[in-house]
């Protein structure tokens, strides 16, 4: 062009190296499990639950660094590991 770049303060331009919508990460397959049990004693009803998230402890990448450089396509966020939640509900 023979002249400095216009709007940039330091004369830089953003260029897309990969067309949008053409490069994707791994597919997310997560299995969660819930087990519940209800126990009745007179007029009181107790509901217990056990939730197990990410049952098979998979770790797909949820976000990638898409800026060109040494860290290009480096994972930023990975699916959290397996964890358990215990719950109790009492109706009286």
C-alpha cells in the first residue's frame, strides 16, 4: 500500500488465519448419574439422593487459545473431574 496502517495506534492489523466455523475441538460426552431413595415413617417422608457428575471422568477441552503464537490451540478450560453431591429432603 505504500503507507502506514490507518486506524491502529501502533500500525497493526488483525488477520484471520483460519476461517470461522471450520476448526473445532473434541466433542463433549459427559455422563451424570442420580440415585434416589424415599423412606416413609408415619407422616414423615425422607428423600435421599446421590448425584455423580462426570461418571467416566473424561476430560475434553472446553476452550482453546486461538491467538497465533507458541500457545496456539493450547487448552484454556478442561471439563472438571468426577465429583459427588449428596442431598436429603425431609417432608413432615
